[in-house]
């Protein structure tokens, strides 16, 4: 891992999650995804709705 990547992962908090290393690469990716989704909820609250629909992302109905 490069030093830049290690610093970035340290700021996301992924390296602090025990599951990230206990379950191997898949656990690490899941931990990273959880952190990024939690971080994005303030900016993109509709992301989870868009992922459930087929085709390009759309805004949820108001």
C-alpha cells in the first residue's frame, strides 16, 4: 500500500474497524463501503434509492 493510500484510509476510519482485516479483502471492501456511504449521506441521501432502480440514477419522488 502506498503512503498516500494509507493516510487516506486512516482518515476514513476503515483501518480502525476489526472486520476490515479479520474477514480478508471482502471484509475490508465492505468496511470501506460502509464508511463512504455514511460520509455521503449528508450529500447524497438519495443514493440508496437510485441503486435500487434500473437504468441511470434518478432523483426520488418528493
